[in-house]
């Protein structure tokens, strides 16, 4: 089996089915794109056995696409088709400008950081990579939410990169990586990105985890594409604590640019899925990020925190005293749920064999260590904090609403930490009467309660802050 660049063959998510000469789901996407903009064969398209499938100049209709999808081709499909009005450099700049106009906070951050000219320069640089235009165009047509997230992530990467004083070549690379991170999605089952993580089977989750590797392989074939772009894309779902995918890398194994793309992607997804629907601002990400300082390169984390602190806040709506009581009761219930789960984990996790070299064992140890540090550092599960909450409820101190709101966001993120740890425990290869097998049985009822709690929030586990 091929070992991916900077990856480890044989580890979870590493065994990918993608082949550059297979038409696969990408052909089906092209067929659908043809209904909104012309998609034509710019050469005769043959299968691997030399049989003519599509004549030069023919439209790639859904019927033609379905016929091609069953074959391996003589040449990559991308090189044999052309799309009218692709998203080239000028069009990308136009769409980024529209994006900023629709989000006053992002526009204000970009203006304050002097980023508007840099955006223009990056779009000019993107213009050099014509093969990428086709992929980005299809992504925009077929997966508009993912495309929009890529644009927002690219903006945040530039904001952080400029604040960190990255070199010009690093800025170029991180922008391209942010744009191209999810083009691999176009080659897997199109229903998967829309699924709730908790509803996916193990096989479906494995397929979804393939997209960073597929994206990297595609970018690697593009003439002149810098290797650092390809590596950053490959690692954009990895985490410093080893709990990411596809290769569960950690710490020094990861490149800074990949972790920049990862951080930008996660904050955008978290904001869009969890904060924006509630009317919260980008600034509300700060308490959630503070619960994840161990998961990211500190320089990246610090740059983002500094940016968000300069962003605009959403005006807090006046609340009645009853709202404060309900909020405190909700916090106390959530703390009790998390305290119980954490106590379940302490003994079995402390006895886990830390000498094991497997990715599963290492991920579990690192994830548990991170949660322990977060719990101790925040103090949110301490009895003294619960006493303070009861005092606030009794006094109905409305001046504490802002602090309570931040605590709610931090506990929400801690719940996501523990949910992720449960997922790792569930797939841990344990059997017989081992402590891990016993733990898997013990946490099942609590895990279900935690899942019910998280069901009240949109699931973003494919790219959440604690992923």
C-alpha cells in the first residue's frame, strides 16, 4: 500500500480507495454542474482499455457522467473537460469581496489589518493554478457551504499569517491550502459531508476521513504546486494532541501551516454551526478557544485570540431575572453531568498502558491528558465554582450574565472534549476483562446522556474546535 506524504501506512484512515484515473463521484458532480454552466469534453475521453467513452466537444450530461463513473480512464478526467466561467483569480476576488461585505466583523478585521490589498495579491497568485480553478468551481456549485467555509478559512489564515509575520511564500501557501483543503470531498460519496457524525457507520466515517489525503494527492499533481501546500492540506484535520485524522499525528510531527488551516477551519465551522444561529459574535469564540489551548500551536492560538479581541461584539440583549435563574440551573445540571463522567474516567484512564506505541493508545492518553489539564485549569467542575453559582442564583446578580454566558460556552466545549474521548474509547481494541473493556461498558449509559445533551447543539465533530 502506498504511504501518503508524511503519513503512516496502515493507520486509521490511511487505506484510501481514491485513484487519479477513476472517474468516481467527481464525474457525477460534473454532470450536475453542466445544468448551470457548460461542461464539455476538450478531448476524446477513453477508458483504460482504450474504448472511446466521450467524443471531443460533447457535453458532460448526467447520463454521460454516470456512464464514465464506472470506468478507470486513460487520462485523469480533470484534464479532459472544461467548465465555462470557472472561478479564476478575478472571480475569486469578487466572491471574497462579497463575503466580507456580508460580514461586518470580518470586513472590519481585514480593513484594520490592512488585508484588502493582500487579498487581491493572493487571488492573483491563485490565478497561476488553472487546474485548481476547475476543482474550486465544482466545489462552489455542488457543496456551497463547504466552499463558503473555505473562503472564510482562507481569510482567517491570512489574518493570522499577517499578524504572525509569515514570509510571502508561507502566506501564498496557507491561502492556497485553505482554499483547496476540501476538494477531496468531490471524490467521495456526496451524502457523507451532510451526515451527522453520530449517524455515520464506521465505514462511512473512514470514507469521510479520506478527504485530506485525496485533496493532497490531487494538489500534488498540479504543476508548480508548492509541497508545503500539499502537506498543509494533508494535515488540516490533525491535532497537536494526536486526536485528529487521518494519521493521528501530534506535536512536532505537524507543520505550522497545516495547523493554521486546521484552526481557521474549526473556528469558522464552530461559529457557523453553533454561535451564529444564536446571534453570537465571532468574539464569543474566545472562551471556547481557551478550552483548547493545548490542541493548537501556541503561536497560532495566540494570533487568533489577539485578532478576536479586536473584533466587534454583539450587543447583549436585556434579560429578565428568570433568565439568570434558568441559566444557572442549566450550568449546574451540565456540571453535574460532566463531573460524573469525569469521575468514571479517572481510574481506568490512569491505569492505561502508556508504553503502548499504537495510534489508538497514544490518542487516548493525549486526549485524556488534555481534558485533565482543561478541567483543572478552568475550575469549572470544582465545588467552589458550584457554590458561587448558587450564590449568584440566590442574589440574582444580573451583572454576572456575561461571565455566566462565557462559562456556558466553555462547558459546551468541555462536553465536546468528553464526547470525542468517548468516541476514541468506543473504537479502542479491547477485549475480555481488561480495564478498557470494562470502561467501555461503564460509560455507555453516561455517553448516551451526553449525546442527548449535545443533540441540543449542532454536531460539528468533523471539524470542531476539539477535533
